[in-house]
């Protein structure tokens, strides 16, 4: 690892060097968590992809093993792309996309890989049975360069397995479904499980059940009256992910969203900042569903070349259905708390209009901070302009420096001593005909004196009633990444930032209120975070 690396993270998953993208085949097996990922052994941009492989007992500290899957056979000689793990009679089987030699560009097929030694909890050796591979080919009208990223399969009441593959026909994105009795021979269903017009290629689809009540996860094959289903896709066009909550009709084998749709701009997202090619798995040992997502850089290739790496994985998140049944909730896995070290507390107090309070005594460049706000006088909220339908545009038009009434209030992270640099994560509250609208913003516009970075501001509406609920904000700060969780995980925003001054000891943390109304901090706790151990 090159020395003097101000942007390398302390507790996010990243390889020793080079390019990383999608998380692949995550699972837990015999008490060991597995994360495989798309990795370029030869450079800082995408290419030469292998499935790198690391394991962990706690989702925090990792040990690398030899690559799980590399190109070698006619059915994957030009590439081993993303895929998922399914437990079939207790045995993990990987399905992944292989690129084959062809006159056609990026000709895609699906393959399977099985562990060579099931008694090895680290599952170091994988076998790609030449007898069966490829298990799915782009036949009858399927676009061979748009046929990839198999999901974890699920078993229907008829005993047959189902899996979906991301695809498109012209601009219509879809999840093609296959069925199998033996997990080897797969037959394409006549109709896709789901599709949506004008969405382009659906990369890395994910389809899974969530319990109607509580925070526990359920097995991917669970269905019936106690669950809803979630369908997520990564849209190649916009590089954003969208999901809907809906019903899986297992008789017709179709997914029907309750409301909204994938093509809509205002659709639900796991994360309203950077987050792509994500994948969940059911952690049957801790009864939770865990989400992994790839966070790419916001710096130029020149900068990435200098630092020698590109790409992070978000801290894995537990994911469950909100009580409303209309959206998901997310929260960093609790194991990450084991890295919390020195703590700073701010006693409950009024955060006066115009004030900026420093949180001292922790390493602000590698920290976890959790703040809860109370709003004494909601009636003073600004009037909502009906044209503000896009929260990202609203946040860009009204950055942290734009004074409001109730807000902006929140955190200034990775701030330099004289505020030449700062990343602001904050709320604003509006009054929309007597109903309150809360917007959460992550403002990167002043995050670095370096001009070449992408400093796009992100925003999300938070479906919360500030009359009854506290507006809380948790941010995981780690040198060049800030992952923020609004109101217990109702809205999440991840940003990449590359400060020049606010690095190491030069970084500071503040809580601020740039509104004309006072708000109350009912609690604020911040921790220095220890380094995670990643062995390469
Ligand atoms: N990355 C993989 C593909 C997938 C894309 C290739 C999404 O399988 O569609 O590295 O980032």
C-alpha cells in the first residue's frame, strides 16, 4: 500500500490497490461471512475483472483468499462478471455471468460455480463444472450483450427454483426469469418477472422478501401473507438504483409494485448519493437481511492513478421494511460499533440560530456521529414551493450557506480549521399547506479546494412527521467517504470527498444551525473509529 494516503479509508472495505466495483455472491457459511467482488488486478480503471474473495467473522475485519473465480474456460474466457450465491440443500452455489468469445460484443451467458470442499468454511476453492456450463444462453430474442447479473434464486411452492437476469429490449428494462427443478437445467419463462419502459439496461437486479413486521430478515424463498417483496435494479443509464415494494404473485410468477415504479425519477432509492450494483443476502445466523453496495470515486482517473486505487464498499447495512410498509429502512450493521473508541458527548442544549459548535476530542477524519434534534416551534417553517419536487435540485439551489427558517441545521464534517473546506449534511423543514416536509441534503460544493472532483450536491425527502418524530442524523465519516443515515435510516446519502486541508489532524467536526429559528439538540454522541483489519 503506497504511503501518505489521505483518502484511504480506515473502516470501509477496500482492496490493497487497483479498481474494485460490484460486490458479488455475499453469504454467510458456517459462521464465516464471504464477500467477493469485481476487481482489476492490473489497474485503477475497470478491466481484467476477477472475483476477488475475502472472509470475515464480523463484517468488519477481513482476510483475503485467492481469487474465487477467474476467466479460464470457453464459457467465461472473456470475463467473469457479477453474480450471486444461493443455498441449495444447505450448499452454496454461485451463479455468475460469463463473457464468451464471439463476433458479437460482450456476449453474455450464465454459469455456475460450486465449492470444491464444503468442509472448508472459507470456501477457498471453486469449481466451474464444464459438464453443465453455461447453464443459460441468450436464446429466443434475448440481447446477448444485455443478459447478466443473476440474483440469488428462490424456490416456489411447486418446488422449482427461480432466478432473474437483468436485461433490456430496446429501451425497455427487464428481469428475465428462469426456472429449474435441479438447479442445473434452466428454462426461460415466457414473461419476465417484471419490466419497465424506457429504463434501459437493468444491471444487478435484486428480488427478495421482507417481513411485514419487525426488523428481522427472511429467507429469499419466503412468501405468503407475512411478507412483502422488494425489487431493486441498477440503471446503467443514470448509474442510480431504484426499488419498489410490492407483491409477488407466485401463481402467475409476476411482481406487482404497490405504488410508484422503477422508471420514475422520484422513485425510491436505497441511497440518494453514490451507491450502485448493490446486493442483499439473508444472514440466517443473525436473522437479518444485509445490503452491500459499491461506492465509486468522485475524483478523476489522474487522481485515482496517483492514489493507486478506485472504489469502496459501503459499510454493510441491515435492511427491513418501514412500519408504513411503503419503504425500506437501513442501518449500519451493529458490528461496526465495535470500532467505536474515544467518545465525545454534547449535553442536551439549544442550538441557537446562526451557531456553529465544535465537537472536540475525537479524530474527526475517522468517526461515527449520531445527533438528535427537536424542533420547538414548527409553525415557523418556511412555506414549501410546489415546484420543489426534486430534492437533489432543491438541495443544490439551497446549499448549507443559504439561510432558512427551520434549517439548514445538521453537521459540518471533514471541515478545515477556517472552513475553507467542509461537507454539510443537514435538514430543512418546510410547511406545505399545514403538512411538514423534511428534506435532507449532503452538500459537497465546498468539500475540497481541489477543483477537478465531482462535487454534486445530493438530497432526499424524508418521509417523517417532525411533529411526532425527532430528526436524527448519523454520519459515518472515513477520510474520503461520508455515509449519512437520516431519521433512523429512512433516507441515506453517501458522498465521496477529497479535502486538501481537512485531512488527518486537520479535519474537524461541527454541529450547525443556519436557520433563523433555534432548534434543540436532545443528544449528540461522536466516536473516534478504530481501523478495521483487512489482510490482503
Ligand atoms: N458490473 C459488472 C456487470 C454489471 C456491472 C461488470 C454493474 O456484471 O452489470 O463488472 O456495475
